[in-house]
C-alpha cells in the first residue's frame, strides 16, 4: 500500500469511527453559532421576540436613540441568509432587522414605537425547540413606575428587579399565526415555581430570570472533519483524472478573557478579548491515472481580538470579508483563494487566511476600518498535472502525441518560475473602509492598495505564439510552425493594483437589495501569446434576495465587468462580460433536508456553471451532501474551459 492509499484508508476509517461513536457522545460547542430564525409574538401586556440559535450564545445588549432601538449583538455567530427585515407593526415594536454585522457578529435591531425592555433571558433546547434568546418589550409607563434599567449606547442594560414568585400554574398562550411565535416550556417546568407577569398568561421557569447573560466559558474547543469524494460523469478526454478525494480536519480553540474596569459608582464599560487558533489538515488527491496529491498541515487561523467601547482590534492570521454580494464580489479582495479545484468549493471554503492587522472605530451610525497586510499570500493554483490546472494535462498529452522526440523533450522540460514580492514593509498591502447608514441603507466606501492574487505571466519560452486554448495540444502544435523556441522557463510575477470600492445594502418590503462596484486601475489578463497584459477594469454586481414564508430562499445577482482598452488577443474575457448568478433554496422536513440550486450563466458568451445539491442535516452536527458540478460552453470561455470536468460528489461533514 503506497502512502496515498494508506492515508486515504486511514482517514476513511477515522471518519467512520468518529461518526459512529461521536454521534452519541458529548460534543463541544461549535465556535460558530448560527441564527436560524427571529420570531415575533403578541401578548396582552407585552410583545416578545425570540431568536433561535444552533448553540448556546454569547451576546451583548444596548440601546440607541434617534430613533429608539434595542440592539442585540451575538458573538461568534453567523447568519446563513442575507440581511432581513420584518415589519411586525406591533404596539411596542415597529420592525425587526437582522444581518451579519461583521465577520463574527450577528446584529438584531428592534425598532421601537413606545416600548422599553422588560426582560431578556436565555432558554436551553427543549423538545423540538432550539437554543433561544428571548426579549420581552412592554409599553412605557413613565407616569406610574420608574425606569428599571439604564439605557445608553455601548453599555449593558441592567435587568429590571425580579418579579415576585407565585406558586401557581399559568395558562399558556396559544401559538400565534402565521409565525411560530412562542412555544410553551417543557412540561416539567409547569410543576415548578413560576413568575407571573402583570396581565400575562405566559410563564417561564423562575431560574431563567436570574440568567440575564449566559455563563461564559474561558475556553471553547470545536472544529470539523470533512471527507468528500467526486467522480466524473463521463470520460471526455484521453488524459484526465476521473476521481477526486479531499479530507479536511480542522480543530479550533478559543480562549476568552474579559475583565471590566471602573469604580463601583459607575458601571464599568465591558471589554471583549479572546484568542483564537485553529489547525487544519488538508489532503487533496486526484486520480487514478496520472494521479496528483497535495497535503498540508498548518495553522489555519490564529489571532488576538480585543474591543472596548467604540474600538475593536484584531491581529494575526485571519480571514476578513469586505463586500455585500455572494460568490462573485468585486470588493472582497483582502484574502486570496484556493483554486486547486477552481470554484467548486464555496467561497467561504476557498478563502486562505493571511497575516494582517485590522482596527475599527464605531460611531452611532458609521464605522471606520483600517487594514494592513505585511506578507503577500497568492492564490493557490496548479500549473500542470490536474484537471483544474492552468495547462491541465498538457505534458501528458505531449508525451502521448506523435510530435517529434525533440519537441517532446523541449515541451516537457518547460517549468514555471514564480517571483513573489519580498516580505518587506514597503511591499505590504493596506486598505481603509468607511461604513455608514443613511435612510435605512447601509453603504461603504473602500480603498485597497494590494498585490493581485493571480499571477502575471511575464514571459513564455515559445515566442510568436498565438493559441486559443492553453491546454490544447492541437492548438499548440498548429502554432509551433510560426513560433520561435527558446530555453527560457515560464516567468510569473505579481503586480500591484489600486482598488476603489463601493457597496450598499437595504430592503424594499420583503426583498433585500445589495450591490457592489469596484474600479481596478490595472488588472492582469492572459493573452493568446500565453503572456499577460494589464488593463483598467470597472466591475459591479447588483443583487436581490427573497426569503419566503414556506422556507424558500431566492437570490439573483447581475454582474458586469468592463475592460477598458480591451485587446482582441485576451483569452476567456470579452470587453463587456455580463452574467446572472444566484441561488434557489427550499427547506423540507423541519429544516433537516435542504435542496439548493446554484447557477452562473454568462450572458456575454453563453457559458455556464450549475451546482445543484441536497443537504441532509437530520443527524445532529452531521451534514451529508449529494450534488453535481456541471460546466458548459465553448473552449474559448472560462466555464467552457472546464467542460470535461463535470462531476457528481458526496460529502460528509461532522462538526465537533
């Protein structure tokens, strides 16, 4: 058994054992919480908002004026869908808005009419109910009772004094329609001491009242194990790899250490500090013919996070997301991508963490952000030897061809020599971003001075060359007649760009509207001579999202890339490149089964990429995904270049 087979066998056995025994054993909480729903319910004397989560949350609560708002920030959390808005038009709450505030925080905003917080508490899972944060909002009674808590920006809200405990049974309010509203507590709580709120028919366990904030652990450990196998749908080429296997194991630890500062007279301003570190084992294999493999064991992310008041600082190896749109994002250029499987993995899985420092300063309606990246990290690509490589299996095609021995030896002897920028302070990358909210529209302006993540082909050893497909032996053979051969290697360098970005996000009733635009003063493109040219580029994306009441989610985006000073010898791109891309998702079986259809259709060259999949989440912490990756188009288009790479795949991902 060779090392590759031994490794694959060992990983498969490890995964099988892990799943069998891990499903019924204790599992640590996930470092990334998930908001699954935000629900609203009306009661006789108050209104309630319930936030459903996948794990026990860590959260902060504060209020804002002009207009009056209550804000809940949930730390270490993600929102799978885009920014959403519910116009509930209650007596105390006018609207509920929730969105991904930054990389690790989900923000829920309650726009108030004439209301104030009565209490906030956490509920553990019970029956089919998940983890929940519950907020009760009551009308103002200024003339009758004093304010029981302090309202000020950037400070915790103290809970009201405990209500008297009365030993009796309370009637549960029926479930509201059409939303799920409020579920009754588990039956065992009905026999305990309960709290009766004035004019209320809702009861909760008395012990809940004491837990205004969840107990925070100093150290959390989590991660995942993922195994994915893929098979080509058909045999298209003589030299291709019909199978693929990838095994990723990530272990992540988070150490939180928070301390307040201040006197006993004035409540201290809460600070948030933690250290996060993760290690990832990543094994990638293509085969069986002309097999290729790659293995990495490395620090994935590792950074220090610190925030206090309006200031936030994060330094270390990390992923930082700019932009508002999905999958195609002109503004999101801080982290490079792992393109060894092209765009098959989701954009979140393609991101490569890099060493950087970020500082942010928050105001009432705006935020300032600065980023510095000391070391350049290019995108990961293969030049030869895989179905996704730049030149795919050109060397194998040459070896099996009828070309003369001299040409075979010459072509097989060519290699790629990369010249990366030195890791000096002068070669660092930096950017700035300002964000604000104007008339319920979130907007951002950004500037980034950075190296291009993809290579610039400085020179190619065969001169006077004109080809349409760099991986085609036929095109290369026809072009060799008028070409000049040299003893050079393929020279690759990287170039700097100035990127000016704009992004916005808002809502129109139940539809979310988002967009981005970026201007690149120079961007590299491969030409038919297999060298690069640089051209100014303007690139924008406009998108709309809709989340239906029957667990439907629809996302549509229109993108337009304009290459200024276009040259006819540029490969794969036209002067104007327009496309439609997006996603249609439907959940079944109480969210345990999800059908997803992603698409990218080029309006300018008629090429496409289609990605349908079914995700099963019935077993806790285990996702089983079955799907297809389908490419189509002419060989001179980017998607058509991979037309022979259609595949069916099966993935198992277990979160620990």
